[in-house]
């Protein structure tokens, strides 16, 4: 117990060290393509809205329903924000705790059959994974999902047939929580359970426990917001993006995309796990890794973070394959790798305690929010990754320059509902607002708050006309010099 507690505290310190410093949505979820974690600002906005205004059952983003993910992460982050205040660290506390918890589970599972040094080597292998480290310090759903899947697998490893009630309850609760964290991905423990050959009775009991946790929220949303929930959660998030994915961040096909990134981001863990699997062939770890690999290839939208739930299995496989007489040497080598990665934070495989990127608009937006102005803020060509949505502002609108005429139509059509409007429609919004309000009412949304959240302008001239037609609004404008400027009710104030 002392060893487990020490590993948890050490992991907690490592993962929390400097986690307050990076701005929201400044981490790279894909360090190879340098794609920022924009979803951290999106999820953070929903969490902060709960903390400030309530509405815990139905998450919102920029005034509209946000039903693309279940709300477990939002609930936890909102509770932390209520206690510790609305800041980046508070939003990240659930991920930090989940990351430390996952390291402990890996340590404990290896320690059950291996020397202390081998168990510590396994824990360090996981902590030194760039992907695991970054996700455990970012307010995304991934760290929670990794912990929940690992907890289910830990339970299965200790009780392969789930004979005890405690095992069934832990496995079922972990699976239910995983569903409440990341929807369909939360079913992965059930798939692994089926492939390990558990009895139909035990399988049914586990499913009933998981359903008891996950089903009430889903049933409530189907009852309370049936049309919106069906369109956004089932059709949009799962059917369209999961099995069609009309847009990608890269044109690479799935296997080269994932193979390239896992080699560049975590080569040491990959090499150690691959050698170990060929050497010892650990059944549960192999099924665990195989299910994750097949699921990310089948899921059409590509994101390297989808591979992260298999990293604990890789660390476990590598650690249990260490010859017992070489356990201390393996620990020394693993420690050296960890230190080397800390010294190379800007490499795709490095451990970045410092911010990976800087949000150029953050300080200016923070200063603006501190003025507590009552005007709406319209951000033109935003580069803040939706950080402005996390600030306590009366209303934020976003203007993008978009000349395309063939945009993707999703089941939840924001243009039809008036959440996205053209620049020309925005100039006559008072006339159109009743039309959009009626359409929103048809979708069981009785508020005009999200109308014209996004404004699409075809030309720079349309943007200039929009600014001229709304002298009562505050604008945040890009400048040719690379700086930005606020126009506060027709008064221009330069900001860096």
C-alpha cells in the first residue's frame, strides 16, 4: 500500500507540475502536424457555464445545446472550477487525477507478479509517453477514458471470470463511466470482455451495471431534447463523423497516419511493447491493444489521441517481460529515457512541462474581460481556439472569411437554425430573428441566445460593412502587422 500511495503521489506531482501555466487549448494533440487542442476550450466553456449558471444535465456551448459528448468530464471540471475558481488548472484537475490513477493501476498490476523495480519501470514507461503525459495535463476526455478502461482491465486481470460481485461492480461501473465520458468509445471494455471468453451470465450482469450508470442521462436527453440529441449525438457525432468523416486534418490514409505518429511520438514504448509481446504473448494485453487498433482504424475520423487507451497495456506488457534479474537495470534505463525526454521537450517524443504553443490573443482577451463591458464582442478571423468562449462575457460572436458555397450539411443544420448566418443576414438580424427563433422552437430550444454566434463573410468588404453597421458592438480585429486591435464602440484601441 505504501508503494502504491508513493507512486500515486509522485505521478500526481509530475503531471501537475506547471500544469497551470499553459494557456487553454495551447497543447498539441498532434505534435507531428502541430494541431492544437481546440476542444479543451470547447469543453472548458461547457464546464464553466455549468459552474457559473447551472444547467448540469444539458451541457451548452455558446448558448446552444452541446450534446456531442456525454457530460462526465464537464461535471468533474465544473465542480473543480466551483471549488478552485475558473482557471485552467481547475479544469485540468480531473485529467491530472485520472492520469496519476492510471499510472498506479499499471504499477499495481505489474507488481502483483514482478519485482518492485519492474513495476516502477512500467509506471515510468507510461509516464514518459508523450501522448499520455500531454493528455493527462489537458482538459479533454481522453485521460478519463484511459483511466476507466485501465480500471476495467485491471479488474479483469485480477479476476478473469469476474466471479466476485466486487469485480463485476467495478468493471461495470468503469464501463458505464467510460460511456459517460466518451460515448461509443466507452464500450471498448465490453468488446474486450467478450473476446476474453467471459460467461454470458457475467457479461449480462456487467452490461446491466454499465447501463444503470450510462442509460439515465441518455434516456433523459431523448425525452427532453429528442430531435436535437438524435441529430447531434447519434447522427452527427457517431454516424457522420464516425463512419463517414467528411473532413480530416490530414489527407493520409488511416494506417500510415497512425503508424507514422506512434513511431515519432512514442518510439521507446512502442519498441519495448512490441518486443515484449513477441516474447511473452500476454493474452489480455494483446486483446486490449488489438481492440483499440481495430477501433481507431474502423472509426473514420482520425485523431492520434484515439490510440492512447492502449498505452497502459503497452507499458504493462513491456514491464512483465523484463527478466527479474534485470529489473533494476531496466528501471535505471527507463529513468534515463524519462530524463532525456524532459531535456528534449520540443521533440514529438519529448515531455513538455512548458507551454507547447502560445495563444497570442489570450492576454488581450483577459484584459478585455476584466473591463466587464456590457457590449457584445465580435471577433473577426479568430485565432484564439475559442478561448474567448471560456471568459465570462455577455456575448461573443465569431466572424470568418469564407467564400465557399458548398459547405457540409450535417443533421443539425446550424445555418437553418440561424446559429450560423451570412454577413448580409447579420446586418438585418432584427428582421430574421423571429424566423430563427421559431425554427429553434421547433427543435425544443426556446431561446434566441445562440442566434448568429457564427457569421460567415464572403469578402473583406462584407466584414468592413458589418463593422460599420454595428457601432454599438465591440470588435476584436486582426491587423496586417500581426498585432490585434479592439474597437470599443467605435473607438480603436491597439493591443499587442
